[in-house]
C-alpha cells in the first residue's frame, strides 16, 4: 500500500462551523476530514488527518511525515504568519507540501497575505472553504510519488 497523505490543520480549526462562519463556513473539521478521505480514496490513497492548537505538535507530525507520508497538505492557520520553526520543519521534507486555506488570505488583512509555509509549498489552494482541502489533497496525490 502507498504511503498516506498527511493533512495537518493548525490552531482554532477545531472550531470550524462555529468560529466566524461568515469567513470559514459552516462545515465542521470532521466534515472536511470526510471530504479529504473521499478525494484521497479516488486516487488510491489514504489520509492521516490531524489538527492541533500547539505548534510543537504540528512540527512533530511534519517530522513524522518525513518517513511515513507521501505528501503533506497543511493549513497552518495563524502559525503560517508567525512560525519560523514550522517552516524549518517543512524544509526538511523531501515530499511535496501543499498549503491550504479555507478563506482567501490575499483578500483579508495585510498580515495574512504571505506565509512562511508558502516559501516551501509546491502550491496553495485557498478561498474555497472545505473544498480547498479537497483540492489540496488532489494536488498532493498528483505530486506524490507512487
């Protein structure tokens, strides 16, 4: 069996569906997980789907993906704008990284318009709500080695 796609979500994404639904939508993170699993299955892949509010935990999972994953889809949330440590962990990967955002960061506050993750990501999918994750998983499946 092929290695899974790691789908990692950062802080506050556990509150999807209730936190600022006018920006992030009404889908829950569990709804997004189901979408990701279905999209990956269409490509013969599985996902490891995880969320943490803790920077170090996300870094540990990125490091785990170095040997256990085929690619990483990451929605770093607020850590995308602040975490050099997360960037440094992502830089150790030899597998594809796809950045993902529910909203369109370019259409929001100035500080959201760039992320550290973008420096290492093959690409970014943003602005499509939960479908951003689906599309990012599809891109990761296409980029991942067989």
